[in-house]
């Protein structure tokens, strides 16, 4: 009596449920996103794979002496109390150019088949539909092959081979619970030179399927040839190096040469070419029996008789390794167990992929609405707001001002580097000494600064004295000394403006790129207007700085801070007086020179700090703030037609970069696909 199939076992109902989950996931193309448990049948051409699949499924499949299978076939077997039926479907996982689809599409091919004898012709028509992707599948529902063989028929197809899948979903009372993939037979030789490419193509397809960790590899091995000479053995070992998920099926045991049975017995026992899942031996009908129309039941009875009567099989102790029925149950058990084991990890993988997609979508700008004018207004406002937020340090955005403050500190340092050192009686006096020491920002050397000696100032005083009476200090000498020192201030001020201009330009470009870079026709206009206006603001600020220098460098130095001026002047004068030549009495000391030096030093200290502040404030308000206030208007102006743009189209400006829109669409489509997979698992209680 034949052993019970999985459909007749105690956990048949659970088995049906698990197979239905797997079939549902495969039908929506889940295998393109996650690794699903899969029973993959593969083997050399003429190794008996087709006969084996027919024995398991109970249907006749397309067969030919040449290469008849030019696509992948998926057979879903579901035990059911209803009458036998078969629904053929097409699953497109690749487009017409063999580019993998993000979301595979499965569609029914024709009506439900109620007669097993009709499956072969419908499966052949379905394959032809896949091989002609530019035609409608409906064109092949009733295609008449007119007795043309597979080889001749293939000549007129748009494709000679496809990775897309013909799906057969078979239900019935005597149908086992099993789902399997049938791959084209591996070939080593072809009659036509143009078909040589199929050798590598089929091998790569087999490697792709069997290399997946969740694949249960059913290696069909013909006993007619030595096992070491069969390509599938090499490919299986390469994909499953430890032999943990490969199951060997030895076919055509009735063709074993006399005297070599022991070699094959050793393999089945696991003494040679060992595999964790072991080997099974099946005996399927010979070509003549098939031609005579042998039934599936008769074929199984003949197989049982063969193993019961023929040596060495009659005395072989591993009886559960002989026959299609035992193999069928083993494959069902393996698949059900694999589904149960991997469902939690499949759900986890789907959820992880969804999370990754969400993270990546956050990095991609949102898809635009339908009104281009509203979208442009929204984006220009968003970009201008982002610039203003940086300028005002809103939302803790301090990066811009971190750089600007460095620029202002550089200005202060460069301005300090223009200060003079007054030298009297061998002593040197630094007007910013206290300021520099307190900030601890500068590290310069006196010998790099301008040294103004007592003699030098005395010479200026003598040249400016003119008709003045003795004892009077010429005012022009003070002005001359102050103006000489202030001439160097302009360069650090302009350098500071230019440095901050570069900082602003970088941040403005970054903000513009962030909002508009996905629009090739728009980004250039936005940057041009922004940089043009930035340059305009810089030039206006340069004029303000020029004006400040004119005021500071005028013929009449001025300050309202009379108290500080007097205090500082007296302080410096006393220090200079003490430092002047010690052996001189008060009548001999050049008091007018010391007074001019003290006045210049006091005024310079006040003017220096005033100049540093006013220039910094001018750059901030006239350049930075003014730019941020008006930039939104400049962005909007960039959306207007330019001179010579008679064919200006607003829609063209916001035509998105294809790489960005394509990536977003790809992610959204993948997200939709993953959600449908997750929904399927949840519906089944996982």
C-alpha cells in the first residue's frame, strides 16, 4: 500500500494553511523582496525531471526532445475537497527588456481548467504569451500550434527565453500540499549556433534560484550517466556548500549498467556524495509507455512493482527512500516545516524593509501637487524661510553664525594688526594691550607692528608748526598722525566682507540645492538670481564701508565721548612723561610731542573700537539682514520669463529630475508591495 501523502495526514488542515500563505505571498511577488521557502526542481536536460514533476503533480507538462521549456514554471498543489481544477496564470517579474520589476504582476491566463488532459496545451500557450511581451496575453488563449514542434514554433517569438513565470495552481481531493518551482533543464550542447547563449542563460537562472538560503534544492540526477558528470551536482555543491538544503533524486534506475548498482546504493545510503536531506530513487514511465498513454495510477503501480521485484532495490532496507509517493511526502514535510520556521523572520524582514524605505523617503523631497504656480510659491517661500532661519538662528540653527563669527573675529585680528606701538624713552606702549590680553585671541609680535617713536612724532610736530608761537601744539600734527594710522583700516574691513560673502554664498547655495536641485530647469535660475542679489548687497555694503572710512579718515577727528578722551589722554601723557629721557628736567622734555602722542593714542583707542563695531554692524545689517529680507522676492522673479523666452512654460521649470522622481516612485511602489505582503501575513494570523 502506498504511503499517505501530506494531504491525508493528521495535520492536513494546517498544511493547507501554510501552503496557502506561501502561494499568496508568491502570487503577489513577495519573492522579489524577501527570501521565501521554495522547492526548486532542477537537473540536466533528459534527466527525467519532467516525468518526475508529472508524477508529483498528476498533470502532463510541455515536453520535447529539444529545449521546450523557455521560462520558469511554478506549480502550486493544494489538497481540497472540491473537484479537481487548475488555474493557469502569468507572473511577470521582468519587463520586455529583462529588467526586474519592483512589483511583480500576476494575472490569470484563460479560464479554470477542469480536465487534467488540457493543462499541457494551456501551459504551452501561456509560455508563448510570456515569450511575446509586446502582444496581449489574450491573443494566445486559444492559440493553435498546428502540430508545429517547440523548436520551429520558437522561431517567430519576440523572445527566445524569459525569466518570467507560468503558474499552475492545482486543487483537488487527491492533490498533495506542495508548491514547487520547475526550472528549464541544464544543457551542454545545442544544434543551432544561435541557441548557444541558452547554455549560460539557463545555468545562471538555476544558480540564481538555488543560491537563495530558503531554497530546498531538488537535484534530479539520472542513473544513466555517472553522477560526477552531471552539471546539476556541481551547481548544487557550489550553491549549498555544506549540502544542508539539497535533496537528490535519482531517476531512471532501470537504466543502471550491470555491475554498477553498488555505486548508486552507496549514494542512497549516504556513503558517497552525502547530503543532509539524503537521496530518493524514483522510477517513471519510459518514452514508449508515455507514448502509449500510460495513466498516472498505472505508472505508480509499475514503480512499486519495480522496487519490490528488482534487485538490488527489492532487498534495500531504506524503503522510505524509494518511490514518488515517499518523495512527495518528504518534500511536503520539508516545505511545511520551512514555512512555519521562517514566517516570523519573513514578517520581521518585511517590517525592517518598510522602516528603511520610510527613512529613505524622508531624505527625498515630497511629490509636487498639480498647480505649478502654487508649488513654485510654496517652494520659494520654503527656501527663503530656511535662509532667514539661519540668519536669525531660529530653531537652533547656528551653523551659519558659527562661521560668520569666525569671520568677524578674523576681522578684529586683522584690524588689531594695524595698530601702532608708541615708543618713548626706550619703552613701548600698546594701546590695545589690555584688550588683547583679556580676549586671549591674538598672538602677534611687536616687531611685526608699526613702531612710532618719539623722534618721528617730533618731526611731524616741527613740520606742522609754521607760524605758531612757542608753547602751542599744532592741531594738524594730531590729525596727520591719526589719518596716517587709519589708512590701513579699510583693507581688513573689505576682507571681512568678502569672507562673509563667501560664507553666505555657500549657505545660500546649499539651501537652494536642498529645495530646487531636483528641478534641472529651475535650479540655475534660482542660483543666478540669488548670487546676483548677494553680489548687489555686497557692493552696497562696500559703499557703506567706504563711507565709514571717509568719515573716520576725515580732516576733523570726532568723538562725543569727551570724558573718556580726556581720561585716556592724561593717562597716556603721564606714562609718556615718566618714560621720557630720565636725566632731563621738566623744562627740557618735549611736552608738545608727548601731548600729540597721548592725544593720538587716546583717540585711536576710542576710534578703533568704534570702527570695529560699526563695520561689523554694517556687514550684518546692510549685507546679511538685507539679503535675507528680500531674497524671497528675487526667487519669485526667477520664475518669470527671461528676455528672449517667448516659448516660456511654467510647467517646464518644475519638471523634476528623472532620477529623483524615479527613485521616489520606486520606493513608493516597493512600500506598497511590502504592505500588501504584510497584510497577507496578518490576514493569515502572522
